C-alpha cells in the first residue's frame, strides 16, 4: 500500500449510499416542462418522423399525452400551435379560436397544469419567418412587436398562465409586458427565450411545426453561435424589459452559456433541450448506439450547469428515467 496517498477521492465512491449522500445534482419532475404540439381538426394523433414518441395532436386527442405527462410528475406544459391556415402576417396566431387558444381553454378547464404558450409567428406566417417581412425579404422588427403583443394577450385571454416569446425581435419582452399590463394581465409572467441561437438543432421542430423559412434563414434575428458575449447582452436587456424567467436554447451544446447566464442573473433560468438534441438521443437509444442512461445523463448535465427549469421532450418519461438511473 502506498503511504503517501492521503487523499483518496475513491473513498467516497465506495458504495451507493455514500454516493447518494454527497450527490450535488438531482432531477425533480417539478422543474420540467413538456412541449406539446397542437393542431387543428379532430382525430389527429401523428407521430413525428424524427422524434419518436412526440406527436401532433388535435385538441380532442390531447388527453392521452397529458395523462402521460402528469403521471411523470411534470406539472407544466409548453404549447406550440400548428395552424391550418397561414398568411403573410400570421394572423391565426392571435385568433381567439386559434389552435393554441382552443387548447389552452380545454386544458385549463380539464387539468391542473401550468400552461405556458410559445409566442411567435413562424408557424403562422406563409413565409415561415418569426416576424413580418418587407418586399426585400427583411424581417421587420418594430412592426412585428405589435403583432407579438397581440398573440401574447390572446393567449392570456384564453387562460394561459405564462407566455414565452421565442421570436428574437429586439424589444419584444418590453412590448409584450406593456400590452399584458394594459389588458389586465400584470400577473402573467414572461419566460423569455432570451438567449436563443440560430441553431441547426431546431431541424426536427421545424419539420414538426411546418415552420421552416421559405427563403433565407433566421440568422438576422437569432444569435450567432460563435459568440458568447451576446448572451450576456440579451439576458440583461430582457431583464430590464421585465422578463421573469430567462432561457438558454439549445441546452447541451450551450452549457458554457447556460452557466454564464445563471451566474449573471438572479432570475430563474430555463434551458431548452431542443428537438435535435432529443432526436439524436432518442434515435441513438432506439438503435442501441448509446444506452438509455445517456438521456438521463444529458439532463443531469443541463441541471448541473445551472438550469432551474428544463424544457424537454423527455418530460413525459422523466419519472422512469429518474427511477432507473437517479
Ligand atoms: C419558434 C420556435 C422554434 C423552437 C421553439 N420555438 C423554432 C425556431 O426558432 O426555428 C425550437 C424548439 C425545438 O427545436 O425543439 N420560433
């Protein structure tokens, strides 16, 4: 035996009771948010090709999914609309009988979920951009703000508990905050997609939400992933404008950013493990390339880096994952 080895970190890994005792990071279903895609029509329950286990659902088909989420101890959902009609302005986004508005009313009157709504135009515009567009194809910032505010107010009117703007226009948090306050919704929090990079990891989502831009890309409004500094700037701006919760998106390839944002703010920070992250893990697990524990490990890493809230498509199986690997 070597007598010069005084410090032996392995001592505290000796058995699972010790390991559990000193564990720093634990996942709790209460901190998870499950994304749910709602379509128009009825009887729609279509699994997405790139995202096994994730469905397009019409309002009448939501029950099974919501039950699965609830059984996993997840209390919050993030709603995305996949509307039947699209136009240049994306006006079905603020229609009081739009897909999201209908779904919110249904869920709030039948369930006990905290319902968060994604506020954006890309799934509702015929060109697929997150704002309105001029003749040259430029996405117009200030003109879009008013429309986003309308969407947020219509979600609050339908009964949403929280709104989550994901468009990345400058000033949208302040504009939405003002409109919500004026409409009598000063109690409704805003979870801002404050740090949202222009990422290739959104691919499966865009296919799911039919929201890929028909020309150009989102690089004039979503952030350049070569840069970390803008995360601090965007977070500070959204805080000043009245955001209640900040977000970093995507999650796993951006843990450095998540850690920085968490250190720089006193607000809760959400991390969004996006569609591409889920698709890679899920399909990798299904094909036996990695074990199921990789999904759990990825979520632990996101929490360890500083996420208070995790938005994840694994939400509807999180209890099993924690049960098996936690
Ligand atoms: C809408 C929006 C997107 C996502 C969330 N809200 C797509 C995009 O910005 O292109 C991505 C979510 C995911 O990939 O899971 N703007």
